[in-house]
């Protein structure tokens, strides 16, 4: 775990960033978890936190581009470098290329100091030379040619592994894939859902503004907002008082399109951390029951925390493996929500690690799990009831192809929901929708609404 030497009060933000990046690159730690872990164990001020977060997230997000640049200027290629030297170069190149306000001389001097601090005095000249060379020639670097090598071009310029570009190009045209790459690299504002059981939209907005939070209207739903300019969301008073949840608007569409009635039984089979569970519970205005399940006990605490904070009293929480049939639920549910584990290729802007960690074989395994979950949980839907199937990916094999397979094998039909889609979304599909990352200022997301038509 990353621990800062706190013998003096002043921390060295670049050294801390280097420690966190070492955890991420050496041990495949998740970026947000590695950062949170470091912050929770070390006291530091708001500026240092912001600087460290920016360097770490940015370096991870752009690492393929950064390595390409380093390799253009170094005889020793990145794969042969000592790891710690490579990481020092990576975080320094990130600052040179993407952080206008940081002077190049400061970046180079600090990189040299870090190199010496890690006892590689003999390599400090090498590090200094490469960084100064890169900074002098940054605007003249030759990237792969977009026409001759389109896959390599997208991979290097937008820092995506080539196999993800290839996978997307199987299903989407080049311009769409390019757009997905660009949007997946954008920083997005936090999307929140107003808890209408506790507060009106306007009152929540005013309370947030009172805390100096910058608030914009949601892009799709009237009870959604986009916020920024806050330090720690958990310490905002309206959050503590359960007046809102953090949830992307694409994900809010699941409950919105399901249109649950009061007193319904909703079974959410893959529920943690409870974004959709609590949304259903709110739309049902504390009536009926949301039976909220997940396989991981640790994650059930997150649902519990959210339900308590939002003061919802129509949710039951249970540890349950969605791959095993619960006989007590057969044909009982008005709505089953299957928000299944997926490759997450729609939420790279929030979790950049996904693009480097997911492999083809993982996707094949996920499809099998998704189908196996559907094979079990469809049984809980009463005849005439609804199954909401969703993922946060843009990979058709996990989305529409699963839905087609499901309809071919089980007594369900797609339910057209175009009349209740937010006005901004124009859809030419019926009963399902694929949102691409950034297309409507949301994550990439897939939703299908299916009705059970027979036993
Ligand atoms: C996409 S996330 C769900 C997000 C959640 N619906 C929300 O809106 O906050 C998928 C969830 O499925 C859970 N999961 C994975 N395999 C499962 C299984 N066999 N049974 C139940 N839950 C499972 C994971 O723990 C994870 O929390």
C-alpha cells in the first residue's frame, strides 16, 4: 500500500503519484481504489489531492500514447526499461503533453530528483535528456497515419489497445469508433438523481448552490442534475441527508423505462451498489418491495448504506447468487432487473483501467455468465411481467445478441418504449436501446425491456 513519508508536513506530490502509479502498473490495482487508499492513509491538502489525482488518472488514461512518445526518443524501449524509471518518465511526459500550466523545467528537475531518490543516480542524465528532448520536439512527433494505419492511429492517439478498436470496428463504422474513443477520454461531470421522496428538484438545486456546488440541469431526465466544483461529495449536506444519489443518466433510464407501479414486487438480481434498486424504490414511493440481491456480501453493505441514507423502507437486501434458482420467487415478480456483470466498455471515461484490463477471453466468459443469469432469473417474472436487461457496455455480443438469443429460447417479447424515451433521444430500435459513450452526455449503456408472454 502507498504510504507517504510524513516526517515533514510537506508532501512531494510527484513522489506520491509515482507510488500510486507503481501500485497500478505493477499490481494491476484499480486507479480509483489506489488513489482512495492513498488519500485515506495520508493527510494532504486539497491542491495536492487534485494534482495527484490529475497526474495519476491522466497517466493511466494516456499510457499508450505516452509510451509511443517515449519510444520515439529513447534507444532503450519502454518494455526493456527499469520499471521505476519508466513510471517516472510516464508521469513526466503526461505533465509535459497534457498539463499546460506546469513548466517543463519543473517537470524535468522533479523527474531527476525522483530518479536520484530511487537510487538510480546513474540514470538521472538519461531521464533528463529524454524529457528535455521530448519537450523540445513535442509538436513534431509523427503519429501513425490515419489513412494507412487507422487502427494503429486510433490506438496510439487515443490510447486504446488495438484489440478493442478491432472489436468495435467489427460492429461500428470508423467515425463512430473514433467518436467513442474521443468521448471515452473526456472528463465528465458528476451525474446525480434527486430523491423525490425527500426533496423537490428545485430545493435540492438551491441547497447544492448554497454549498457552492456548480449545478446544471440533467440532459435527459428532469430529476437528474450534473454537478461539479465540490471537494468530497460525501460531505455535502444534501448527500448526508439522503437527498440525492450519484448515478449516470443512462443507468437511470432502466427504472424510468420499466415504469414500476406502486406496490409492485421488483427483483433486482445483480444489485450492488444499489443505484437501480434505490431508483425503483423511489419511483414506487416507498410502497411494494424491491428485493435487492448480489453475490458479494461486502457489496451488500453498499446497498444497505444507500437505502438507509435515502430513508427508503421498501427494500429488502439479500446475499444471493443469480445463477441459482430461488424457488420462492417463481412467477412472483412484476419486474425483474438483470443489470448483469459486463465488460464495462461504455464507462471507460470513469474507469480508464477497463480499457487495458479486459481481454477477449474475459468477454467470452462474461457472455456465458450473462446468458446463464438470464436462464435462471426469467423464471421469477410473472406472465405479463417485465424483465429489464442492461449492461454498461457497447459490445453487441453482450447486448443485442444476448437479447436475440433470449427471445429465441424463452417466452418473452420486446416492449417498445420509444414513447417514454426522453425527447433528446431519437431511437430507431424498438424495445431496446444502445447509447454510445458521450452520445447524449451519458455513459455507453444498453437497455432492453422484455415482457413475459407465456409459461
Ligand atoms: C453492473 S453491476 C450492478 C450495478 C447495480 N445494478 C447498480 O445499478 O448499482 C453488476 C453486479 O453483479 C454482481 N454479480 C456478479 N455475479 C453475480 C451473481 N452470480 N449473482 C448475483 N450478483 C452477481 C456484481 O457483484 C455487481 O455488483
